[in-house]
């Protein structure tokens, strides 16, 4: 019985080998048809197969050839918009002059004396008096209006340390490169929360 199963097993193995070669050929060259090799006959000294009806097992269905991954689609870029403009508060010069300039620690930095505008580039400044005693020996400095902000009822120093005020330009009333703005003139200050 062992001898009768051996030729059947050989034919089955040959069938598997043929189907795997066929699958490999399809995967590498899908456009060309491949000829199926004929099963080899047993050698002359081997006994014949047990039954003439025995055929090789059916070949497994060929799996589709592996496909290359689809090209990566670029990720959609988020829309970058400009940040919204900082909120501002409009004040008259007379309202601004009535206030003290305060620092980051809610301490008084100086008194706002007036608002001036440079005649050359129209840049605006608040004139702040600092130091002194009872109005004597005070120093007036020019603080750019962009470094002053409204915070509720207060006017605060913005983007500048109190120590930096010492290095600012001194203001002289006789300097003709600045003109003083009238009390009814409206100025726009950045607003802080």
C-alpha cells in the first residue's frame, strides 16, 4: 500500500509545484500567458498509479499581484490668517493728561503732562514727569504712545520696563521738533485686558 500512495503523492507535489510557479510567473509578468508544464511520468522502474482516475489536485486560485502603494497625497495645509488686530480705546488728550502712568506692579511711574507729535514723522509721544519733589527737579521724558495702553480706567506702561524710562529722550519745552496736541484731539491707545 505504501508503494501505491507514493506515485499519487509525487503527482500531487508536482501539481503544487506547477501552480506555485504559475502564480510566481503571473506576479512578475502579468501580461504574458505562462504554459503549464506537463506532469512528469513516473520512471520505468516505478509501479503505475493505483487508479487511472487519479489526477493532480486542483491548483489554488491565483492571488492578485501585489500592487504598489498609492502615492501619498499631500496633507491639506491649514489656512493661516493674520491675527485679529489688538483692541483699541480712543481717548481725548485732556482725558489722557488727567491720568497717571502706572507700571506693571500697579505703581505710579509718573504723571502724564501732555501729548506731543514729532514734526518730522508725526509719531506721537506722552510726556511723563518723573522724580523730583513738589514739582522741583522733575525730569520729563518722551514715552512713545505705542508703549502706553489703556487697562480699564488706568493708563499703563506696555512693552517697556520702568528702568528703561531712564534711558528715554528728555523733553524740552523749547524743542521745536515737537508740537503739543490740543486737549480735544483724540488719540488711540492699545487696550489691555
